[in-house]
């Protein structure tokens, strides 16, 4: 297989509008969640991690953020490589206002719009597998690059605020009213957030991080929950694609979004997959759960954290009954890591990265 390197990265999230600002904010204690009040009978308000960039028009804000992160990742205007647009909500935030009730577009229309913002001239793909969208886009991009049809790809994770997502999670009683507590003893639900992230992949440019492989395992028996058996299979299949043993993994970025049930299931799956658990890290307390953008956003932030010595802080002690722990500082040496996202519809996805 041809080596696929992460040649550039860009990130706009609650921590900041670029990677450097996000790292500085993380070192300073992280972002403060804003409050979102839901209309109707859902009641109360919920913490939410918003990107600190305000514009009244949804599309104009989305365009500016996409152009910003693509430029930070080093993507050239008019790119001829493959463009992967990963999202779970598309442009629903632009459609929701009453003035947009005549909207007649579709999912492809949003992909065409984003490609137009970038003046993209190469092939364009939409990936929407709920929360695992941008990790699955990375796996798909690696496959396209290995086919030899292109030598560069840009993976864009796009998840921007909308009422449908927030209201849906609230109606399912999955949201925390107090804050994000990954694997926490007092965890009481998810905290959502928004992010736009870009990962520029290349087979012709050498860079410190490369994608070795990955796996997506779907078990739809629990439409909103994870499966410990599927998590174990996911890690096993990902290791098999790379020829690595579990003991060769130095760090696992887990989902650990703070759900009382799913955190427990994830911990069970981790213990089944690894005879000896490597250090674990969660970024949900720093970014919120950014849905389809999670994979790209968290890979961009985590690789930068490891390069520059920043590390997330956790708001709650780990629940000892889970049988797992979270690393409170970066491991001394990380050569290979796995980045994992678990999503609605029973999608369980992880990618394996190697540092030169």
C-alpha cells in the first residue's frame, strides 16, 4: 500500500479558529460551554460548545469557516484531488428558518455548494454515517489515494449548530445539563458542539503522521447505543488491516462522551479488545461532541497536542467501576495511536495513525 500522510490540518472549534489558538486555549483550561435554550416542551437549557465566530447568515458563516480551515490545511483553491465532505447535519441550520421553507435542495446540493466555495475541480464525495462520518471519510480517502487515481485528498468535517440536532438529542434525554464528563463518576449525558475541520492527505508529500488503516463495524441492534462486541471487532479488524498487534498501540483516543450507558459499554469493549490497555484520552470535554466532524476535528487536535505538549483536562474523576482510566498527561512516546468514534445507527469506527 502507498503511504498516505496527513500533510496539513485545519480546525475551527469552540477552542478557537485555528490549531494554534485551540492549543493555547486548551493549555489555558479549555473553552467555556455556552447555554442553549430549547423552544417548545423540551424545557430547560443545555451547555453547548459553539465556534467563536458570529455571522447572521448561516451559509456565509459556513463558507468562511470552510475556507479558513482548508487554507490552514494547505489546500489550494481549485484543487484537483479528491474532496470528501463528512457531516451528519449538512445545511439543516440554513434550512430551518421560516424564510427557507421553500428550500428545494438535497444532500448533493450541499456538497456542490461546498465544492463551489473551494472552486474544487476534482472528484467530490459526501460521507454521512452520523457521528463516524469524518473517520469513515478518512478510511475512504486512504482507499482512493491507494488506487492511484489522485495523489491528494481533502477531508472536511462540517458540523454547525442547528435546532434539529440539539432538539433531537434533548428529546432522547441524552444531553447533560451540567457539563461533559468523559468516563466520569458523575457523568450524566452528552454535551454537543460544532466544528469545521480539514485534513489534507497526500501520497507525494512526506509528513510526520500517516494513516495505516482502519475499520468500521456496524451493529444496528441498538440504534442510539454502542455494542461492546462490535467495539472489540472494530479494534481487531483495524489491527488486522495494519498487521499490528494490540501491544503496539501506544494511545487510544476514545469516544467517552459522558453517556452513562455508552461509556460503560465502550469500557467493556476496550477491555475485551486489549489484554493490557494502552493510555486513553478523550477530547469531548474540550470540544463537545461535534457529531460528523468529530473524527477530523479530534485527529487534528490530538496530533497537534502530541507534537506541542498540550493535553486536555477532565472535569470529573474517572468512574473506577468502568475498569479503565484516562491519561492526565501525554505519554512520553507515541508512535502509533488509534482514534475512535462511536455513532448512531450502530456505526463503530477507528483509524490507526503512525508518527514517523
